[in-house]
């Protein structure tokens, strides 16, 4: 009876581990596929966003398109960082298991709790990649870039206006004194 109970428990753990591994691989594939689709759609509509942005009331269309494009484009580098972190954690788990093999009573078990929790973290983590990419582009991205460009343009305009006013004032003053 104990042997049958152990076999059933082992079969359920193996099934659950296999399910999590499939979901883990599927999560990475889903993110990559959606990223590719979004980039294709954004590439097609980029010229339209540029054309619409020349009319009053639609000036932010181009900057919003650029922000979205860069944000979606960053999904791959953020995904690669996350994957490398997961690979390092997985190698540490394997190193620990190899070190445990020195104990003759240790029986390696791939369906242990640490590995299952690791897979769940990986699955959830892959679906947070769009959010993290959005944080990257919002924190130091196009929003600040647009504000800096507008600020610089206003400063240049103010300096040009002040210079033109000064020049006109000097010429007018000289003409009045003559």
C-alpha cells in the first residue's frame, strides 16, 4: 500500500512538474509572439501616426506611437534579462542537487517544492515583462524626452525673440537719435 501511495504521489508530482514546464515555455513563446505582432502593427501604422500628428489636436500622436514602439521593442531585452536570471537560479538549484549527491542516502527528485516554486515564479515573471518595459520607457523615456525638447525649443524661441527685440530696439533707437 505504501509503495502504491508513493507511486501515485510521484505520478501526480511528475504530471504537475511537466504541466508547469509546458506553461513556462508557453509563457515565453506567448510574450515573443505578441511582441512580434505588436511591432508589425506599430510599424504599419507608424507613417499614419506621423501624418496625423501634423494637424492641431493630434500633435502627441507621434510621440505616443514612438513611446509604444520603444516599449514593445524593449520586451525582448527585458525578457532576455529575466531568462538569464532564471537560468542562473536554475543552475544554482542543479549545483545544490549535485552537492547533495555526495550523501549516499540522497535521492534526486525533480518534482521538489523549490523547483515547482521556481517554475511558478518564471511563469508569472514572463507575463510581467510588458509592465516592466512600460516602466523603463516611462521612467526615463519619451515622456521626459518630449518635455526636454519642448523646454529647449521654448528657451531657443525666447532667446531668439529677445535677440530680435534687442536688435530692433537698438536700430530703432539709433534711427530716433539721428
